[in-house]
C-alpha cells in the first residue's frame, strides 16, 4: 500500500518530559513517547508537529498576548529529531520558541498529547564508514546533530575507531543549554565550542574558525579527507562550504524552509539548487542535501528578496 | 426512512461514478503516493492530481507558502513535471489504485489547453479533465482566463472539441460575477464546474519590510475562505444545471453537507489534509453520520436543499414541509 510514498506514522504522542531554558531566547527540549517514529527514524529526519492553540502565551514581536491570535497556529511545524531512544520508544525535539506555534508548544506538560506526523524527510545524513567525520553546528542548528553524532559514534568501529569531531557555535552564555547534551556524550567524541561573546568553557569566535583549524589538522592526522556535516544559519553554511570546497572534503547540509504538507504533495518547501530543475523539496529531497547542490545565494540565485507582486490569476 | 438505515453515499458527477462525494483537491494531494501510507486511495470518491502543463514547470522561488489565521497562502507557481511525465509515470500507478483519477490542467494560452486535452484524451485510467482557468492568459496581458467570460468560453470550447473525456472547469472567485463565468463555460461545453480556486491574498514581514512570499501575492485557502466559497457555490448552483463540485475550507462532514445543500453534487478537501492527513476519511464518515441522524437516504437527496434558487436536476422532488434542520 505504500506506493513509494514516505513511510510515516501519524498520531498522538504523550509528553514524557519538557525542559525550557534561556531568557532572551527560549529553548525547549521536549521528549515524546512515539515508538512508531523512533523505530523508523534516521539522523536528519524531522517530525511535523501540530502545536496547541493555547492563547495565554504572548507571541513574538507585536503579537498579542492575553487572547493571542485567533485561528493560529494553523499548519504543523516541522521540527528536526534531536535524539531517539529505541529502548524507551521516545524521541526528543529541540526548538526555539520563536513564533505562535512553538511558543505554545513550549508550554505543554508531561502527560499532554501532541499530534505528530513522522519521521519525515527523504534526504538524510549518510553515515559514512570509510573516513573520519566532523560535525558542525551553529545556534539552534545544533538540534539535528546530536542524533547524528550518536549514530556516528556507534559506527566508529567501521572507521578504525576514529573519533567524531564535533564543533558547535553559540552566540553567548544564554545559549549554553543548547550544547549540554553534547557535553554529556561519553567517549568517541572530541567536542569544541565557540561562542561569539566570552563564555567559560568556550573559545571566543565563530564555529567556522574552529572548522578551519580542524581541517588543517585533518590533513596531518588522517590520510582520507573527513566528511563534514553541518546545520546552522545561512551565512555559516556559506562559510563552511567555502572551507570544505577548498580542501575537497565531502559535505552534507541540513536546511530548512517553510513547509505546509511535509510529505511532498503541495510543493511548498522549495529549496534552490544549482541544477535543472532549479528547485528541490526540503521535505522529500531534503532536509539534508550534498552541500555542492545547494544554491546558497552567492551566485545570485537562492534566497533573495521577494519580487514585486505579480498580476494574474491564482497560482 | 425509519430507524437508522444505512445511507448510500455513491454519487455520479459528469459521468464519473464515485463511491462517495469526497474528492481530494488538486495541488494538495500530489499524485496520490505521498499520503498512501495513511489513506487507502480506494476509499476516496476521486483524486484530482495537481495542475499539469504541457512542458515541465519549475515553480516559483521560495518562500512559496505562509500560514495565515485559519489558512494558508500559496505561491507554488504550478510546479509540475509536465504532461508526458504524468501520462507515462504517474497515471499508471494511480489508475491501479481503484479510485477515479482526474487531472487538473493548466496553460498559458488557449492552444496549450487544447493541446493538453488532445494528449490526455484516451489516456488509460483517466476519468476526467479539470481545467484550471485561474491562470493568466499571456496573450491577453496576463488577465486570468477565468476572469473573462469570452476567454473562458473559448478555452472550454477548444478543449471540448479535443476530447471526449468529461470536462470540469474550475472557477476562480476573484471575479465580480462567478455565476456569469459558470454560465459561459457550461454553454461552451463544460460537463461540470468546480469551485472555488484560491482567493488572492498576501502576507508581509514587518521586520524584513517586504512580502513573505517570493512572488508577493499568493492564493488563500483553508477554513478562512469557507464562507466565500459557500456563497459562490450557492450562486453558481442557481445559475447552471450541470453538477457543481464545491470546495474551499471544508474541514468536517458538516461543512461538506453545507456545500451539498448549497447545490454541490460532490465536494473536495484540500488544505485540511496538510493538518490532518486522514481528514478526507473523517469527512466521509461524518457525512454518513449526518445522513443517518437526519434521515437522508442518498447524497443526491441533499443536493441544493438549502438553496431556493437551485437550478440543477434532482432525482426526487421534496415536499415543502420536508425541510431539514441540523
């Protein structure tokens, strides 16, 4: 019956645990009981989450508190899988409460039900086995990388035991909550953290500075060029791509785009690529793409300011 | 009807026999495979696949969608792999799913629509063509075919000559007189009309100081448009005798019955599927429940019941005191 469409589950998942942190930006780590998602999920995938329509929380930036905005949130929110535990059948998502939907989602309580579709995402992180790996994340972009790192560590034996090098970048001390689970990883991981402002336990600077150094070291440490996995803001991805292309290392990026259906039916989540046809879908071709395929804007394509409104009928 | 007799949900629209009046709307259900994990297509009344053009179209740059209150704005740009890909790759799989398949057709000129009809005529497993006439007519300065009764009629007449498949014309609400458009396309040979397509709308990012969609303007769908769609169906059903397929913000069986009583012989579900993929199955069950609770034996018994101006043919006439209250 699957007919080559994505194999995903849809239903109510019970909230097992919720943690929020941060003052300026609220981060939320949500653990949900979803064994049907957990058993199918691979790193790079996401769940499409129906956010509660609670009205108490104030929205961002001029959006009304008190009664909130009637009729929103409407669409599901795609949120990457941060962690998966097969033994307990739970999944973890890590997100920023930036809009009406995520603000409401950050207020659920253990025992509440959250309606999920997933796992979704056809383009995923390939678990390379023949070379060392460097995992590179910036800000909330670190979210999908924990699941990836854990699976890479499991595969370490096939890479002659080479450790997974994890490079993470944050803005300030306020974001330290993002990197806690990476600090808790035991064995198999070499972790370095950069912070844009001074913060204990980190190097002051950008994660791309750490990557540049790591790539120089790599040529001395390893015979094979490492595989690079990255997720983060667009300027970070552009800088990472420049670095990896210089040394000829294979790289995969996880990108995000506004999504409606999440399964490839509506064609809404177009990602500009340097190919013909010039768009792929984040939900079924991605969210992970080979870095070289993406049009990140340096060549005039890719994300750009919207043009003046077209005349003509409905699309 | 006494007790809780099992109602009959089957309907026939424009020669298409459907097991129930619930259709998936074009542009929201891909080519059917995407939701196959959750919805056995054989349980649907029919599937209308996304707008298909002669040549492949890449679609618009992102952002192509943005949420609104109770709705979605889209500016997909009619991305599709083209008619040859549809006929050779997508239609065979769909035709094997035991659900009537309708293809939605888009074009830039009357000649393109006619050529599409010619190529699709006789395609194995295809049950009908739905002409999306909301597209800009590039030969007339971009005015939508669906906004101009003469262009809409010429397009319909051209397609009518080119195919013997049932021809459904999908109307845009962005006009002053949708009933007039409906009359024009029916006179030109449409076997049925479907409505509404999306409403013109936009959203702006006040921090970035620009529209959110790349193309600025988009089309609004979802529960937000339901009252507009319902009024359009009501008016069109009072103006033409061919079947009307109603859509626009339908979420529940009760919504669907509103459209049927306004004059629709069948309904389509679109945006709701994004939020609740199983919604079409829910709507079917809820229509059935409504019919049982309110004594309707057949879907056709309900068509136009709330519409004093209903012009279509109904198989049974109703006595004045057999009004329905919900």
